[in-house]
């Protein structure tokens, strides 16, 4: 029974959900419906193109919509077999393409629709995604909190020397070890 459960779990993990277009010339595998995204990060758009699709039968546009506001992400998405990943789905050959959109840090938050539209047949796949605001911390705060408030800590990132809040590992380790030691002594 455990083996069956493990096999089922692995199969579900490896199966990538896809939403097929009404004209069956393209399908969308990312974003997943109702996925959360943060402003300032990437919105991955992954789509599959049928091997029989041509520029005469498919002209794919990708947009991001919130109410009556629409942002055109790409006017004519690549549908060519070149510069793509060829995949076999059952008896069909499809070409996987990816387009990443950097969500502006100052964009309005809410539930957007990522729309993949064929401008020839007007077939459309619409996927709802939730976009939330990035948490912004002030570097100019008079009284920093968290690890930055510890003596000896600095306000630079280990990844980017100009970014805010680097954790000074030795100081953090000393504080954590002190807390652990106090808990052991109190027992």
C-alpha cells in the first residue's frame, strides 16, 4: 500500500498541469491557476505549441488583466519549433516555450487574469493569479529591528553588497547558543 501511495505521489508531482486552448493549437502549463506571485519577482509563462501550428494558424499574444486595466506582456509570442524544447505528449509532438515577465514593484495588487489569446481564431486561455505587494523595509529606520538591531551586525546583503540587512552569522550564532544554554540551565 505504501508503494502505491508513493508511486501516486511521484506521478502527481511529475505530471505538469496544462490548460488546453479551445482550438487545440496551444496549451498553458504555467502559471498555475490561483498561484501567488509577488511584485518585483518573475511571472513565468510556459506554453506548449502543437507541431501543426504555423504563423497562418496561430498568433499568440499574452496579457495581464485586472478589471478594465490590461498590460500587454508580449504581442506575438514565439511559436516556432526553433529555440524551444520538443516534447512528446502521447502520440503528439509539442514545442515548449517560456516567457518570463518581471512584475513591476509598484503595480496594483489583486487577482489578475493571465490571458493567452490566439489573435486568428480568438481562442483564449485565461488563468487567474494573485499578485501581492513585496514587503519593503526601510534602511533609513532610526531603530532597526531583528538581526540588524544586534550589536556588530551590518546592513548589507550577503548577495548584494548594496542591499539591506545582512545577518552577521557569528553574532546571531552567539545569541542563539546563549538562549539554548539558558534553556538547558533552567531545566
